[in-house]
């Protein structure tokens, strides 16, 4: 707390500019006493040559996972941490599993997403969804995973600017996510946003997506809108350009 307070006191003196990738994080810092006069928001940018639709990666991974074409694949890339609120996700999955007409599989990837995580195992058993979940652990092939998912779900109770949402969208994978941090701004109208800690709303939104995927034209349009949004506002080139302009202005100001 002492270091935090000291940084806040110095924030209007030492840095020419303070850069944040998140509007929400900026507001939180200013509320905590940071200077409000020298903040710049530069959202993260993504390499669209890496994160792009890839039908071959999709087919390969789903084959490796023994997942058939008839199954709806829900993906969640997140480390094991209270802020990621996996309990919220599992409660939503439990509600979904009551609908026998919706065959689905949820794939969990990230540090701690393994059978050796006893706390995770307890939650899966509590909500009776272990048979619906595939645990991958950490992965170096995030682009491949995003292509293998039908949707990506983020059930977090707290976020700033989650890269996984943008990475999924760049691959043309629609998202269902909680309204925390900058997620609503990032997703826009390309996906569905729900209140945090509300498994009923989360499960209903997943159901909506599972129903829409049956309409090939509508689903293709949604997937393209996801990628177009990242290409227009969150490309790596746009981020680099923004940092370049900021550096030039700061240099001229000195």
C-alpha cells in the first residue's frame, strides 16, 4: 500500500505520459489517486497473420480431441485463478447439461487446467460436469485452439483487457464474456456480454450461440464481424503506430 501510494503521488511529476491498454485500469488508478492529466489509452494489438481463421487447425485439433462435428465446442483459455471465476463457468455448464438436445464439450486450456489440480477437480465434481470437460493444461498453440472452438467463453469476475477475447475474435470465433474491464468495448456487437457471477445469464447466452450456429449464413456473418472488428481497431500495426505517435509528441514536448 505504501508503494502504491508513493507511485500515485509521483505519477504527476515523473512520467511525461502514462500508457494503459485498458480504459478500466486507467479509471481504477485515477480513483486510487494517480494523476488524471497524463494518461493515454493504447489498446493491445494483435498479429492478424498469426491469429486468423484456420480450418486445418480446427479439423486437426478436434480430431485429436475425438470431438465429432455434431458437438458444440465451448472453449475457455484462462489460468487457474479466482478472478477467472471457473466456478461461474461450471455452474453455467451444469445448467446446459440438463438440455439433452445440446451435445457440447468444454475445453479448458491454461496453467492449472489439469487433473492434478485438486481444487479444480472438486469443482468439476460438485457441478457434475467432469464428463463434459476436457483439460488441456498450458498450450503454445492459442491460435489453433481458438479455431477449434465454436465459441470462446470468459466467465471472469475481474479483468482489464483480456488478450484471449481479442485472439479468439481475430480467428473468427465469437465470444460470450462477462461485463468486466474493457470486455464490452472490445466485443462490441460481435458477441454476447453477460453480468459477472451470473451463471443463468451465462448459460442462456451460450444456448443462444449454440442455436445460431445452426444458421450457416448468420453464423458466417458473426464470425466475419469478429475478425473485422479486431482488424479495424486492434491490429498490431495500429498499436505500434499509436506508440510511435505518442513517442514523437513526448519528444517534441521535451
